[in-house]
C-alpha cells in the first residue's frame, strides 16, 4: 500500500517533465525548420502557455472560472514597461509617472519578476474580497474586476498612455526566453498541484461541503492559488509586451480572456496536460489557417481562404470539440509515466 | 435647471434597454443553466439584418426600408430564428455538458457570428438612419426628452407586462416556470423539454431584436462590436438580480442604468472617464453583500 502510494507520487512528477520535454521539442523543431515568422509564432505560443498554465493553477484546481486573469496580465505588462523603458521616452509619453518609476531603467529579468510580484499583490488584495463569493457570483466578480482594470488602464492618460499605444519596449522575448518561463510555469503548476494546498483545493472543487466538513479552509486555499496564478500571468503579460514591443489596453480585454479560456477548456480544464495541449493544438491550427488565408500553392493553382475565415473556422472547431468531448481533448487525465507495477 | 426629470428619463430609458437584454439572458439561464454569451451577437446580427450586405461606409436599407408595422414583426422573428437556430445546431447537443463548457461554446458561437458579420459587412461602423424623427425632443414636465426615450420606457413596460402575462397565464409559461424551478422534476412530470427550451430561445432572440431596433434608432450606427458592451452589463444585471429570477433581472437592469446615469451626472469632471470602474466596484460591493443576488429565488440555493 505504502509502496503504491510512493510510486503514484513519483509518477505524478513525470507529468511536468514530459510536458517540458514536449515544449522543448516544439521549440527546437520550429527553430530548425521554420522561418522567422514561425519563430515569432512559437514565442507567442509559449507566452500563451505561460498564461494558460498560470490560469490553470487557479481555475483548474479550484473549479472557479476566472474572467479576471487578463487584468493581471495587463498589470504585469505595464509594470515591466514602466521599469524598463528609457527615461526620456517615459518623460515624453507617460509624463505623470511617479519619479521613482520615471527614472527607473531596470534590466529586463528583474523587471519581469517584479511585474509578476505586482500582479500577485493585486491578486492578494482583489482576491481577498472577490473570493468570499462562490460559484457564478465569483466568476461575475472577476469579470467586474477585469472591467475595472481595463477602464483604469484605458483612461489614465499620463501613466498608461490610455488608448494610444506604449511603444519602444525592448523585444527580448524570443522563443528561448519564453520557453524558459513556460517551463518554469509548468514546473511551478505541478509543484502547486501536488502540494497540500493544491490537494485541498481540488477536494473543494470535487465537493465543497465534504471538503468543508473535513476541515479545509476553502477561502484560504483559493487565495493562495490565485496569488501564485497571478504571478505567472503577470510575467506572461511582461513577456507579451516585450515580444510585440507595443502595449495597448485592448490587448488585455475580452478577446484574450476568451481565447485563453477556450484553450483551457478545449484542452481539458481538469488537468495540467490539458492546459498545455489546448494551447499547442489551437495555436497550431490558428497558424495553419492564417497561412491558408495568405494562400497555399498546390502546383499551378493557389488556394486561399477569404480573410476572416480563420476566426470562423476556429470558432466552429471549438464548438465541435466541446460537443464531442465535453471534458476537453485530454478528458482531465494527465500525461504520465507508469512506474512499477500497477 | 430641469436636471432632475432629465436624469430620471435618461436613467429609465438606459435601464430599460439593460433590463430587456438582461431578460433575454435570464430566460435562457432559467431553463437550461446556460450563460449565453452569444446574446450580444444576436443583437448585432439583428442590426445588420436591416441593411444590404456590403462593405461600404454608408448603409443601404434592406429590411429597414419596410414600414414600421411590417419591419418590427419581421425583425423580431429574425431574432427569434437566429436564437432558435443556435439552440438547434449547438446547445441541443450539449444538454449534459457542464455549465462552463456550455458557456465557452456560447462564446465560440458569438465569435462565429461576429466574424461572419465582419466578413460580410467589414469592420467599419456604418451610418444607419432608422426613424430619425424619433430623436426629436419633446418637452415633458419642463425637461426636453427625445421621443425615443419615452418609447423605450413604454416598450420596456409593455414587454415586461406581456412576458409576465405569458409566464403566468399560458401553458408554455407555466412549463417554463416549472422548468426554471427544477428542470429534471419538471420533465418527469410531463413538461415538454424541447418545446420549453425552444420557446425560451425564441423569446430571448425576439428581445435581442427589440434591443437592436432601439440601439440603432438611438445611435444611428451599425457596428459589429455593439453587442459586446450591452451583453456584459446585461449579464451582470442577471447575476445581481439573482440568477434565474426574471423580475430580479428587470429590476437590476434598471438599477444599473440608474447607477451609471447618476455616476455620469454627479462624478467630478476629472473622474468621469473612470465611471465604469466605479460602476463595477459597486457591482462587486453588491455581490459581497448579497452573494445570491438581490432577488434570488429560493430554489437557487443548492440543496445539501
């Protein structure tokens, strides 16, 4: 009995290792065989992996759908911009920044970590209120939180540049940097899921009342998960800014919220493997369709999808997956090595 | 000078639009626990059904040319048709799915509708003039109010009363209320599930069409994105009103309309761009005080 338990714990650790291996193979393949635009697409995909796995830490373990994580992403992205942009640029475009931020010219790595920390602190404060709610009321409150952050970032002219974009961020987030962060996030997600807090939180997901009766403080574990999860979504935001070089509040609103949730649900909300699978599968399909829109040559004739068809096809694929496999592609199972005898 | 009646009419007409949109969402949530994110897209679809498909900036009226007496029933049935079709093609196959999966697929459906509209009509907002004479101000109790505002308020009241009569006095209404109360039990007692669900979708789609007509007349613009914002507010109104409670959805729609008009009127000038931030903070505060909504039906609490 004790033996099997030990084996199970060990085999649970094979999940993140296998997933990271998949990410590394994906990145190598793209870099070896792809062109420059494909490498950029790989970086975007890995940023989405960081974000969706970060989102999974909270949503997957607690079962509460959060619409608010794009807000943590925005907070991280703008924080990194404040810390790393050249002071002359900030003086010109963001004149109302506090002196400390206006003169800051940090290295990009500590800036990314601090951006994640800021998102985590905001999550601690907002979560302390929002997570007192349960079920659909909690989801709505995260929605309201997203709308609050969006309104502030798109109206605070002198600090965030409002709806005119912030430009000139160093574009350091290539596929290798994002691979490192995505791997770190997968590892952290597995650590959290296998920790006592993660197990307790999953117990509340399965049966709130039974977990409560077993002495689990649901509020506390949800808050811990939210803070951890916000850190990584904040980092994903910082990477996003440094991959495109441009920031606009509209990139962190309903569009990204829904596409990332869709990736999570299509892959399978119940497992870490599902989160990674969803991002990779949907990103690859999107890239293929974008290329098909530009035109694919079959011998003499060029075949091209009409512009805009890509979104429609993606939507239809999402609906089909949800109808045919309601628990997502992975059905809530983890990819893991089987150690020893069953 | 006459600020108070002016504010009152603004609040009532904005609240009326929110209330109608919220009713559309609450109806469907009541019978099948589906938070229908495609509702905003039904509204946009109905707006674009008025004009000839083209990518030009100036819209040429299509159905919109018909006289009001024909136009209104036609658009309402188009709305109902879209909603019923979406139930038939998507949600009928998801009866046993989790609410989260249904919610995401409704979003995906909205995404498909929105991008189809983009493909056909392009993303440029179009000028549409539908019944421009309704925006002429008339003066009532010293305030000058566009005629349309009064029509909106009256329409909302008629819709709410008609819906209440339908739900209380007819067989399908009785079945809908039974289904909203406890769907499994209602089916066991002989409620026709498909009829009830189709009926709820048809009503919800017709409500979306009504909202579309009002919005087009008021703003004079057809924009692919116009459904998103109102859907968000309506969605929040249904939750604040107590999910599954129709009177709650109406009341909360009016409340949110009133709150946003009052904030717009009384916030200091430099804080006004942040109005929505204050509004949503109020929403979170209300939810913290009343997590089940202001008018939660007793059946909304899960039994243990």
